[in-house]
């Protein structure tokens, strides 16, 4: 309602939310900034993990990897389809040059490093670069 009334100029949501909640009815523009990546992780306490047999641990690792690959492909396929549908609904889709955003992220990574650990940030960024 705030978008429709002009109280706010924009909002941020995944493409599925924009499409299924019909935000295209009140939002003309969509900027694909790719600033968020939704990941799901399997979490288990060390106590529970240590109760598993080596074979069970192997199965969980393998299936977690398969599930992650499946999830990424499903999201990519769905987003490609949703972009077509959103354009058909009249949305103007832009893809800003995200290299400009990346260029100014240094201070944010430093702040994250202070509470998450610089080594963790470094490792995470290495994984991100490997996926590009």
C-alpha cells in the first residue's frame, strides 16, 4: 500500500516475492543488484555429529553438496522465468554495474572482520571469487 500511495519509492525482495505478491502492480522498476545471496546450510551440533559413523558423515556431506547444487540451479531457473514474467507485466528491469558497489565495500568487510574474524571474511571472499 505504501508503494501504491507513493509513501515509499521502492522496496527490496527476492524476485519470487515481487512476482507472487504482485508488487509489479505498484512498482515499475526492478534493479538487479545481486546484493544478497540466500543460502541454506545444514547445521548440527558437534555432539550430534560425533555420534555419527564415518559412513553417515560421508552421506550427509555428499547429499548436502548435491542438495546445494540442486537448490542453486532451481533458483537460477526460477529467476530466469520470473524475469520474463515480470517484464511481461510491464516492469522495467535494469542491471546496474555492480563493480562500483564492490569497489566501495572495503569498510564493510573490515567491520564484519572485527566480529566474524578477518580470516573468515578472507575465506568467504575466496569462495565468492571461485564461484564467479
